[in-house]
C-alpha cells in the first residue's frame, strides 16, 4: 500500500466530507463566501479528516457520524490558520495600513470567527458530552498556544522544552484529538482510543518539527512561500534554538544580533544559510524521527489491518517529506 | 422597587458569578492574565448574567446551574468586545504600526479567542443538547453580524431594515439568548421561555438604538469615549440613516460627502452637530420606545412577581438612559 492508496480507499468518504465543508461555510454574504471558499479551495491534505476516518475503523465505522467530527475539526484548523494570517498580512504592507488593508484584516479576523462558529454549530449536533469536553479543552489549549507563540517571538532564551510545548498546542493537539474522537465516537476499545490519541500526538509533533526544518532549508518554489518566513516573523524554531545554545560563537552572535534587533541587524539570508548548514537541522530531524518511532511503537499495540497500515504509512510520509 | 434593588436582590448570586468569571480567565500566562483581568475589571452592567438569573426565576431557580449559562454568555460578550477593538486600536495609531502595536493587536485577537474558548469549555459542562444548539446558532449569527457591520461601513444606502438586522445580531441576540437559556435550564413553561426570549430581543434592540443615539448626542465625559466614535469608524447608525433619507438637502449633502470620502471631506463635529439637531434623534428614540412597549407587552403574558417586576424595571431603565 502506498500513501495515495489511503486517499483512494477513503475517496468516497473524503469527498462527502469535502462537500460538507463546502456547504458548511456557504452564506448569503458575498464577502464571507469569497474568503471562506478561497480558504477551502486552497485545500491542504485534510489530515484531520483522514485521521478521524482511519481511527473510526477501530470501532463501528459510520461515516455519517464520523463526518460530524471531521468537518468541525477541519474547520477549526482552517479558522486557526486565518487568525494566524491576520496580522502577518498587515506586516507585509510594512506597517502602512490603508483603510482597505485595515478592513481586509478585520474581515480576515471575522472570517476566522465565523468559520469557528460554524464548526461549533456542527459539533453541537453531537450528543455525547465527552466529545464536547475533549474538543473545548483542545480549543482552549490551542488558543493558549497562539499566545505563547507571540510571547516567544524574537526570544533567544527558549529552551527545547518550551518549543515542544508550543508546537504541541499549535499542531499536535488537534491531530491527537482527531484520532481520539474518531475512535471515541466509533465506540472503539478505550485502550485503543488512548493509543490512537498518542499516535496523533507523536505524528503531529514530528510533522511540526519537520515543517519548521523545511521552512529553513526549503526553497520558495517547494514551500509556496518565501523560505525563512518563520524567522522573518520572529518565530524561533528548533534548529535556531539549537544553534543559539550549541552553535559556534560566530553563529551564535550573528543570530543573537538578528533576534535582539528584531531583524534590523544582519540579513535573514545569512542567518538561514548558517542555520541550514549547522547541526541544528540534523538534531531536529533526529528528534522528529524519535517521535515517529514512538508513533510506530504505539501503533503496534493496535490490531493489525488496513487502518493501522494506513496510519503507519502516514507516519512514514511525515518522516520522508521531501525538501 | 428601583433598579438598584434588582442588583441588591441578586447580589449574592452575581458575586458568585463574578468570582467564577475571574477564575475562568485565570491562566499561568502573564500576558493573557493581564489583558483578560483588565477586561473583567472594566466591569460593565453584567446585563446578560442578570437576564439569566431573572429568567431562571420563572422555573426552578438553581444558581449553580444558571451560572453555567451566565458565565459563558458574559465571556462570549467580552470576547466579542475584544475582537471589536482589535482593528480600531490599530487605526488610532493612524496606520503606523510599530512592531509592538502589531503584537498588541495580535495579543488582543488571541485574548478574544482565548476568552471565547474558555466560554465554550464552561458551556461544554452543560448536558442538554438544546442549550448547545441555541448557543452555537447565536454565536454564528453574531459572527455574521460582525461581517455585516464591516460591509456596511461608510455605506450611505442603508435601509432601516438593514440597520435593524445588524443590531439584532450585534446586541439583541445575546440578550434574547440569555433570557431564553435562563428559562430553559430552569425548566420554565415553554410558552414563558418564548416570551422571555422575545423580551430579551426587544430590550436588546431598544438598548442598541439608544446606545447609537447616545454616541451622537452624548459627550465624552458621560460616554467614556469621544462622541461620534461610531461615525469615526464608518459605522452608520439609525439617526444618520434617517437624515440621509429624509433630512434637508444641505444636511444630506454634508453627510454624503463625509461618508463618500471616508471622513476626509467635512468635519466629524459638523456632521454630529447636524445629526444631533435633526429629526433623526427623535425618530430613533421613538423606535426604541416602540421596542420597549413590545417588551412590556410580552412581559404582561408572564406570571407576576419580583422577577417580572425586575425585568420591567430594566426595560424602563433602558428607555431612561440619561444623555
């Protein structure tokens, strides 16, 4: 089985979810329709729905019920992306906001609010209080993660632990919850549900670490955005933290200057060049691999079959994401 | 009975809710704590909790259950205020955003997200699916209302209907839901619950119309913000719409110029002066009174007693808000 086979096997159900996603953001408001549809069409891998569907196969698979989880989870993910972009967008205009730019931002903020509200409305159809509790706790921790990210901007004195805590809330949590709830609503064995949640968490951590590495070593063409966009925004990721703590004195000074002056001293290209040639990249890659090993280990405790094989392939894919 | 008596009678229960509000936004994050606590301390009339408590008296009054509704509703209200302020704040800096200003905005956006997430987490403890459905539908309509508000900025061709639709979503809806859910979770007679919801809606409409009038005729000292802040942001409210449709030719041209140029031609003081001396103010006041009469009418269908008398006093207060 290959990665594409997963999507092929789930094709019909994913298409249904895609349709539901489209319907869920439909509104009579032209502006809202435009921004929400644009977001939807940007697509993405729909990892959260895939996790929900695959985890649902460890219990009584019922796509009608699973989509009621999958759709809100994907919408919550989309809403968080929109809010992430709100201020970045303003920044690219170099602080000179026209009235129009101001409104665009505001529209983006409210588009996020709206998509989020839609997610809640769909989720409210689910009867089980346990689902709401898992979901609302995750949303809360995610919103704390967003604030932690801002707090740590341009902060050199970050520990590895703090970084891991941050990406957990930013990425791993929602993937963990996708696996957790997919298993839960299908009535899978509680021990399996626990394993599924852990799997989602480990894969999510590896995914984000890899993403952060790609942002440093990747090029604009593959990334679809300029390389180093994290650092440009002051987002200090693992490879940079590594160099700040264990790099050569010259590299440390270069990066410290860049961060202390919030990017006004030194060039981003130079910083990226140094970090991408440092041991920080290998270190991050090894850490991602460790998380993936843990994911594989926890999978081995689940019953074999197509669902488990699919989850294994996804973990493998996360490890192999090409630069 | 006077207005203060309502608060006196509910004092113990409101104090409990206040404490819960404080606890609900407590977090280990300094930045979040600061902004959320600041918001809480700014206080306000806590109208939504008051509506929940009073409506709960038409069934089996249980403050333990009512606070699980009152706290999220007040938090949702607060979160919407924070998001309302996000871009306004940026605008007062005249478009010149420092890095710090950028972060402040971002922090404000995420503070709103966080408070909102907290509200959901508290609401998730409530077992009844009906409550979640009422709540999530209201949240969705509110977020649509926010977008409608932006769409209508500086728009001269607004009808009265469109204005009413907008303030319904902005204000009246959450008040209606407060009354609705207070009655619902107390197991009040369904017909009474319907009346309570209508009461909240009518009072909410009157409240917002009055608020919009005050923003034009009030002074900075009583308002706690500069007069005309609605118009400064391009928010075209009822008295202005009235003048645009039925005012003298001179007034119409003055306001049209101001709006068409997004405030660059003409002075805000002159516009405010014209509108505040126009028939638009009396028209808006009469419309608010009509809503309050409807609120009184619907109250008369509820059983008499202290709760009904309190709701009547609140409606009276909304009509008498001093300029």
